[in-house]
């Protein structure tokens, strides 16, 4: 099996990220879809600044994993 970064959807930057501030990312598995030969995973990424009231970036990441089987 192997995985491929298929790209990003809906990338938003709701707040600025000052240089030197601490940041963390939360990841949520939003969907798993069958595709020919494997599966596509959609994850929701949220980047938060320490002490901030809004996230600095919100995006969906698409990853395709191919197992070599028929989908």
C-alpha cells in the first residue's frame, strides 16, 4: 500500500499568525470514501494560535491510499 497527498480544499486564514507565537494543529477524520484501488481520506485541519480566540488556518486535506485491490 502507498499514500498520496491529493491536495487541500477550502483553505481559510481567519486570523493572523504573529511571528514567534506558539501554534498547534487539531486533526479530525471527516470522511473515508472508496476509490478504485483504495480509499480517499478527508481530514479537517485546524491551526490555533496560543491565546488566540480564532483559528489562524482551517483546511481540508485529501489523502489517497492505494492497496492494489479493485475498488
